[in-house]
C-alpha cells in the first residue's frame, strides 16, 4: 500500500515505481537503432526490461516508456471522458505515433523513422531520463533547450514548488 496524502493506492508486490535519472549521449546507427546504455537499462523494472513504448512528446522530442509505465500512463488517459471533445483531442495527440519497441539481443531499439523525423533526430541524440520516462532529443535541440534555462531558476522553483501543502492555490 502506498499512501499519497489522503489517498492510498494498492500496488502489486512486484510493481516498483520508476524514477529514472541521467542524461546519456547516443548515436543512431544506419538502420535507425540506438543502444540503450546499460546504466539506464539497470534502472528499468525487471518486468519491462525488454519492452518499451515510444511516442511524440509535448515538446519537439520523443518519449520512451518501459512497457509497465506506458500501461499505467495510458490507463490514466483512458479514464478521461471521451464524450468531451478536448479530452478526445488530447487522447489522440498523446497516443499519436505510439509504437511498441523491443530490445534486441544487443540492447538496441529500432526507432521508428517517422518519429525520428518528427523530432529532427539525425545521428546524435540525448536520452534525458527522469520520473517514469526517457525523453529522446536531437542533440542540438537539447543543447539549445539547455541554453534557454530560465533566468531565475529560484523564482521558477518557488512558483512551481513553493506553495504550501493544502493551500487553495496549491499546484497539483
């Protein structure tokens, strides 16, 4: 049982909440494959070691989920009322390009060409791992994003994280 505020969630005993960490530079080979770094693969739940889902991210990147995390995320989307037009539009956009991938015997993932083109990924890419996802960025786009860091990270942290728990204007 996991307690989140006033809500208790039952998680099956083998379910381990993922909390990825790290940035990894990778290369795309001539066939469109990337090798998943071993230090990143070690962070993946054993139940999903070889199965992943990739789709278009909110920004001009791709998002890679271990299969168990995709199922949990997709289940949240499936709770939306699809009779509501905005909900349908969001669900469609979120699932757009979603593709199941499987690691081959040498820890490589065959990346869908269409998704690589969408994200502008050529030969060099960055895997940015955090929370339950791995973002896949074109290296140059990622470096430009890093250069556009907020002028005052402290002010951003205060705005996003600085609300008192239980206050009316708490950010969820």
